[in-house]
């Protein structure tokens, strides 16, 4: 199972297609967190980064439910 991390909207992962983003909860990466550079607690650079095309594209099903209760 993939390791889960707490990802904030400051992390590059929150805008990546490989991240299953779950704001305020634990998220996971389909590429097993290949980030290359951090600044403090924020992930700033990743060798596998691919930008999402729509705002909620990479959000987990649970997070999407919270948007539209």
C-alpha cells in the first residue's frame, strides 16, 4: 500500500495528476512520492510532476463528497 502524507495546498503535489488529494486528511501518490526538493514542510519539486487540467481533478472521492454534501 502507498504511504500516505498530509499534503497542503502549498505543496506541488496538490496540483499533480499523480496525487490523490484529500485536503485536511491524508493523501497518497500513485508514483510513491518521488519528490526531489522540500522547503520547510512544503514539497516544492518533483521529478514526476504533471499538472492537473481542472481544479478538482485529483481530489479523492471523499473530498469531493465534502464539496457537495
